[in-house]
C-alpha cells in the first residue's frame, strides 16, 4: 500500500463452511447479508476466491501458512502441522502485535515438539503457534455451554445435542423448530461478545490483531428465531446435480465412496439414515436453515462493526472476512465438504483497508486463493515479504491497482487418506500416499487428477456449469485433457517447497533467500 501510516489494527474473521455464492453482495437471489454487504461497500469483494483444501484443518493450514497442501502437508483433521512452518500469528507477533484468538484454529501440533503424554496430542483442535488465546471454543463448546448455564439455560444435553430442536423432531424429516437458546445466545453471539469485551480493554493508539473464528454456518443445521423461518424452503436456485444419487455415484469411483459415507446425523443430530436418500423437500428445508444461519452470523458481524466504530477504531482497522471451505448444501446430493466440486471450495472474501479508499466498493473477478491471505496481511501491516510462500499479496487490488500478472486458474487439493481407520485405503486398494486429488479450475474448464490410478475428470464449464458431464475420455477433449495435466504438473513443479531452494552457497557465502524463524 502507498504511504502507509502507523501499523493498522487487524481483524481476521473466518466463518466456517460459508459458501462463496451465499452473499447478497455477490448477487445471491435469496440470501441477505446486509452487514457483509456494508463491509464490501467500503472494501473489495473477491468474487472468485477458493479455499485450498478440506476439511477444516487442511483448509486452515493453507490459509494460516500461505502454503499449498503439497507443502504444508496437513492432509486431514489430525495431521500435525510441521513446526518448521511459519504462519500468520508468528509473523504478526514478530511485527509487534499480540495476535489474539477468539474461537479455534483446528491445528494439530507437531508431536516432535511435545512430550508423549501431552494431552494436546489427543486432539486435532490445537491452537496455531503464535496466538494468545482469549476465548477458546473447540468442538465440545464447553465454554459456551457454561455461559448459557449462567443465563438459566438447561445445557444437560451437551454438544452437539443441544443443537437439536427444542420441540423434538420426526425420525427422518428435517424441521426448522428452534433450539433451546435464543438469537442472542448462539455460539456466534458468545464469541462476538467476548471480542467486544476485549476490544474495550485495548489502549488507544496501540495496534491490535484479533482473529475471530466463528463456527457458523457449520452444522449441526439449526438456528433460533427469527432466522429459522427467515427463508422459505421453496426459494433458492435449483440444486446442481444429476437426476439421481445413483447416477452421481456411477459417474466416478470416488463419488460412489463419498456418497455412501454421508450420514444424516452428522448434519442434523438425531436423524438416522444416509444424506443422499433425503427427499428434495428435506434438502430444501436444510438449505433454508443454512441460509438462516448465514443471516444470524451476518447479524453478529454487524454487532462487531458497530463495536469497532464505537471504540473509535474503524478508520484504523483492516478487516478480512472469509471462510476456510464451503458447503455442498444439496448439490450432487451431498452435504458437507471435500472432494473436488466447486461448492466445497468457493468461499467468500472481503477485505476492507481504510487506507485503500480508491478501491472501496470494487470487486475482483480474477481467481484468488486461501494461500493469498497470509502474504496480503504481511503487506498490509508493513512486514517483510516471505518469498517462499505459495500465495501472492492482494494488496494491489485493495489499493485500486491491477497487478501486471495474475493467475488465470484456481487450484486446490483434497486428501482422503484415513490413517487411523484405513477405510479409504481398503476401499480403493491403494496406500495412504495415493489417496489424493488435485484440481486446476479455469473460467471455462476444470481438470481433476487422482492418485492411486483412479480415473481423471474433465469438465467443460462453458457447456456444463454444474459439473455433471465428465469428458475426460471423449476423444475430442483429449488434447485439452493433456494440456491440463501438463499445467497441473507445471504448477506443482513451480510450487514445491522453496524454503532453501531460493538460496545458494557460494564462495561469498549465502546468496539468495533463506527461510528463517519468524521475524528473521
């Protein structure tokens, strides 16, 4: 950024499992997100922003380290993050901030740095090194449940059962009945309140760095009044899917495996059966609830905007709003995230820098990726660039300028190994190293390469926006398939670990770039 004043405050917000198309600022026909829209009106909306991996731990590893999965090697929830990697929190700390966390980062810590009996080795919900934890909120949500109990709410069901509708529900059908807690008592409201309380403790003129990691709109899919009835299940775009789940399953061996593993109870506690067997009506009911959860999160974001303004910090605060990964939400008869479809990886990104007024209200249609967040924040706080990162700074866009060169495709990876149980390995008859896929997605085409001998996929998005017709074996598309396979190979070659590859030892000593510890 040009003419940077003193270091700004930084507010990094992630809302878990938020689809990139579910913003009214992005033109969604149903979902209303007035507070995200207000942020976009003062910042930049990145319309083609994609997460780098799924589920939570791999996705966040890309976001926090600025490295693709091929380099950070966080393959699944529970895969340790190598301690040698730098990250957003460590760099912010080296720049003079005390990066403070509200929520969770889902980082499995490097076991080589811990004693064998350290309890942190029994959970993938560790804290990214460098963060000071002000308010933790892991999956058990005990801190939030304690807060609810103090307000007289019966929390005996624990989590996730407290998220079941208070009135009960049919065995197989979805209901929009609200839970026992109110709109002012959601986990989102809890974390927003904790941040606002902390904000009131900050000294005037002392730059701060906060990361709020909201779980909403992540399942279980339930939301209090009035959000539970805000959207009509009849409204919304058509689902992107084949005529039946069986046809989807027959289209690729991985899809058959994934669809068979989708369980309803993971998304709506108390309902048995498989997700693909749900009726169109039930999918639409769930989607209406999901939309309501987005609006509930948006309302709490508005509460945060007002608090930052009341604290006199609005004109000094960089705000980054994004998600780790997205949500299938009925597309291809699926819920959740993973695999290769756009619906799992296209996520929101809005960046508002009060110094970048020339770009206020603009949008970017070029492809951007989760790995771009870390170098962008380094740029915005005036920290030293890190040349080994896979991402690129978005600061030129935020400053109202267009970079001379930019990528013309998005890339992501998905690793479906199951080290502890070995399910995928047994199912496909391949080893853990081969349970992976990589995607290159341009404006008009999408190529998916699988390990383990599984067949590739190629979609002509100019004719097939819903990703239903695999043309990888169509002779007319073989030249395009080869071109994309070569592009994917070139992409991997260009982004292999650069920690020492950008340096050379000479008679005059080290020439080039060497990754040091944070701050060096």
